C-alpha cells in the first residue's frame, strides 16, 4: 500500500490544502517531512525534480501560526527565478490556509516588496542581496524566525553568497531550526553546512552528487570553433519540441541565439543582464512551449522546473563540476526520462575529468557525424614544450595585427 501524506504527521489543514497532483510523497518528502515537524535540523540531499520544495515547504506551513503576523519562516534561494518558483509552489497551499508568503529579490521595485511585508507575511522567500538590504534598513525583522531553510544550499555556501548569508544569520535567533536542501554538496562545503546546524538529521533520497538514472548522457567531441554549427545540426536533425541550452557566458548566449535565429530556429536567450520583467517573460514563454530553444547561463541551472523538458544541451561544460549535475537535472524530472547532450572540446578536458570524478560516471565522448575533430589535445607536447595548435598561431598573429586597443572586445563576466 503506497504511503500517503497523512502518514507524515502533517495536520489536517495542510492535508486538505494540498494540490490535486500531490497524492503520494516522493522519497525526499517521506524522509524529510517528519524530521522537520519534530523540530530537527535537517541536511537533505536529493536529485533535482524530486520534490524538495514541498519537502521543506509543507512542514513549514504545518508549523506556521496563522494568527501571528510576524515572519516565522525564511527560505533563502540563489536566484530570482527560483525565488519566484518556490513562492508560487508555497502559495498553492498557503493561500488556502490564510498564510501570507512574500518574495524578496532584486529586479522588483523595493517599495512593492516593502508594502507586501507590511501586510504581515509569515513566510518569506528571498535572495540574499535584497534580504540583507531590507534587514539593514529595518524593513524586515528576523526576531520571530523559527525556521531558516536553504534551497540549493551548496550554491549559498559558496563564496559568492557566503558573506551575505553570514550577515543574514547574524540577524536571526540562535534558537532556530535550520534546513539545508540540495542536489549536490561537495566535501569542501560540508564543514560550512554543519556549522549552521545543531546535530542535524542527514537524509538522502539519492547518492550524493549523482546524476538521475533516467537521464541518458551523450557527449560529442568537437572542435571548439565548431560548437555553434554542431548545435544547429543537432537541432535540425532532431524533432525535439523543447531544448534548454547552457553556455558559460552571457555574451555567448546572445551571439549563439542570433546564429540559431538566422537558421530559422525558434530561439530566445536568457541571462542576468536582461531586465527582470524580460527574464520572467522569456522563461514564461519557454515553459508555455511558445519557444522551442532557450539558451541560458547557469542562471537556470538550479531548481527551475519545466514540465517534461526532453533535452538539455551543454554547449560549454561548466568549470564547477556540481553545476553539471544541476544543469542536466533540468530534464528527467519527476521520474520521467531525459537526454543530456554535451559538446566537448579538447580544452575542456580538465572540466570533464572533474565531472567524471564527482559523479563516478565514465562519460565517454564520441564523434559527431560531419564534424571532424582537428583541434589538438591541450596537453600535446613536442620536445617537452607545449605545442600551440596552428589555428591558435593564426589567431595570435591576428591579435598582434590589431591597430587599436578599441578593436579588442572586453570579455564579459560569467552569469
């Protein structure tokens, strides 16, 4: 007999407000919900698409006192897109319970978010930068905080966010419940994670840093300069209804989208340099299947759910190995099958080996028909010295021939 949400100690109010599609708890929900309800700190590891939001969100709603208009639970997330998605999921249940959920993130007028807080939100979903700004200005208080949850916790523990996270924690009561949820947690971050919690329950619905078994991985070895043509060929040869393409830089997302558009491929680009309203519209169009191909940076590598997304393509491999697990986890969600394709060049050997080591998967590369590999491996040497490929020599001579520094285009920051 399948387990039910009623068996997880959730109160009748929450059970009666569950969305219709929530019938049987996922593994991470079954493992985490009772521990959170008991008041334990929890470190939870589960594949993306496994139901982590409700694994911390349902017990959070269970414990909220709707009669008190103070902020009682806080969810920290690394991106605006994830903040929006988590808020929407919580509101599906909270709105029926008289519980207010507010979202704090950049790209939205602070005045509107301040007004929302003043209505008395009991749960806040926030990105670190905007929340810290509001804390410093006294717009929000964490004095009554009971539960602090980190969604995509490993990203929030990295140096880009860690200083802000530490400052936020200084505003929170020491006597609180802390929940860390993630699909990956490198050993280097384990100490920081454990330092945030008090004798936590560690629950895992999947092997740490692993890739979902339902994902079929295909890696093609191609020349670095051939990647755009290889991507176009794959898109033209296959009738995939939707494809999410990851690149490493914002400028690459725009330039690649232009090349695909010239070939008549329905495409859009999404990255952090775009206005928030435009970002939201582009993502909404893709989720509604109004756009076939979406090219993005790692802005969308974490947490974002697209129904039945069949294919993810890495036009560039990420330098950070755990990011690969998050990227490919956009497909094969909720037990469905998915395809993850990576276009790999010799210059990405170090990144590929790091991903192999993290995931424990062989990840062998194969050739792509019509794309002969002529680039040389990065470690090819002659007489003990590194040999530069002929193509690189030509590029160097072209660079030396530049007459003005203005002819050099500055390298764009990563997303």
